[in-house]
């Protein structure tokens, strides 16, 4: 289900920007009203706009609004169509055009948000009215653009675990900001919209400007989230490294990261992690292999709809199929869109990225929607709910394992 907000305004704005009028086949334009309206008068470059505007005002009794003297010579004023026609015939006047309305660029619903049915979720309530989902989500990543206008960032809760904590948790890579937007970009008619619009984002910077870091930094981030488990309900980790699950919270193979995640989960934080992008078994990657987290593989979807057949956009994957880079296996719990995903980026911008890193925040946003209406649900209950609500309506022919994981569907949340 795709919902494009203020589509009519956007279409009108684009037409007006081209300075043209588009009519249906066989239609004709209605006669122009004789009532006064706004007009823009453009003068010859040699004309002095301010003095000419005064002359025209004295002659026709115009109500002048703006006078332009730098980008062009001219003015805007209110007048009748008849007066506008007379002004256009005066010496020194290049053109007279009717003033027209413009609007902010319309908010788009990314294909992943559409395919995961967030636009059908009564809790997400995506309608452009900027109603914010009351859930806190930690983004353990490269940081987050702290002042991005399309994100609800809890700047007072930001944490930098890189470079001995020197500097801010601001994003200098773009990955974390992209993840944050998929989780909770604002439903405010501009930019993009996230799964749980307006969810409070806690930036936890554990990766540097190159998108890399150390396990020690990651554990620092998990430790911080655990310390705020009374506030943070969900944590997204679109990152990973080598290793495997010993099934015992790291007690057997001295895996400190596993022990830390177990403690955070025990404290009530739902962890969502990326399966990895190695076209390999997720059992070979951590934290994807841990039983205590929700591990997410990536679906290639180019139009936000089931059924396949849509043309590929930024990658050559087959529509509605298992992404060719995605890890797989028994450790994967849910699949979500992860190919050619539009979202926020650093410096107030937007970007299109692919990876299980992009799939995981769809599920983190889904977890936030569930927790918004089921406060106090345990991480295990959240996982069960996400899996139970998931759809089997996707093509798993390219999935290397024999299990069709449920496709994220939050339409009932």
C-alpha cells in the first residue's frame, strides 16, 4: 500500500516550476477571472526597477509588493488582468506573468516503508501530521546527524564511544543517519518517512568516519544502552564481525560482546541486528549469530509491492527476491527490504543505500511500533510478535537455505 502525501500539491508545484499549464486531453482552460490578482513584471535590464515601479504605480494605482533589482529588474504587484495587459505593452517591460502558488517538496514513502506496510499501521499513522511514536530507539552505529530536520534526535542522550569518547556523536559517515531515518524519520510532509515516525533516536557512535571500529567500542555502546534500559526500548546494530554463537552468552568462548548483549536484553532492551552482507551463513557473523537478538536478512524490492516484476533501480537484483548479498541461515529471524532504500543521511541530506544494514532498521522500527502499544513487552515477546505477523508473500527461490523467513508486516500494529 503506497501513500504519497500531498501528491496533488507536489504535482502542482512541479507544473508551476516549469511555467506551464497541463490539461487533460480534450480539455480547455477556463477564462481568466477579471478580479485583481498577483503578477510579476520583468523589465529590460537597462531599466531601474524601483523608479519604473513607482511610475507604473502612479499611472495604474498598483499595489506593489516586491521590487527586484539584483537577480533581475522588475517588481510584483496586484492588478486586474486588463491592467496587466496594458502594463505588458509599456516600453521597457519584457514580460508580465501571473503569480502562482508553490509548495514544499512532498514527503516520499520509501519502498521499504511501503512494503513493510508501515503506511497501513494505525500506530505509525502516516498522514503528514507529524504525530510522533512515543518510543526510544538507540542507533549503535556511526553516530547520527544530530540536527537533521527530518529526525527526532535525543541529543542529550547521545554517546560517543570512539576515540576514547573525544568529540560528539555526530555522524561523519552517513550510515547511522540512514539507519535512523528508516527507523523514525518524521511524518512531516517533507523528505522521507520512517517506520515509527518521530521515534526518539539515541545516537550511540561506535564506528568512525570510515565506518569501522573495534569490539571494545561496540561493547561501550551496548554498555551505555544497558545503563539507560529504563528509557531505551529498542537498539539497532547494523554492524558485525567474525565469530559464532556458543549458545551460552559468551561464557564458553569468552565473547564479551555476547555477554554484554545478553545483559542488555535481560534489562529489557530489544536488539535488532543485520544478518551481514557476505552471501554466507549468518552463523559465521556476530552479533547476527546470537540467539538473543532479532537477526534480519534483506529483501530486494523496487516498488513496495509483492508479486515481483518491477524494474531494478540502483542494483540489478530481481524484484521481490532474496538480496544477492544477504547472509542467510537458521539464525535469521525476519526478512525486510534492504535494497535501494531511501533515507536520511548526514549534513541534513538524503541517500539511497543497500545492505542488511538497511533491512535491520525496518525491523527496529517495527519493534518500536509494537512496543508503543505493548509497553513492557519482553524482547522475546517482541520477536514472537514480529515473526507471527510476518508474511510469506515473497519469492525465496534465491534464498540459499531451506527456510522462508517471515517478511516484516506491521499493518496490524
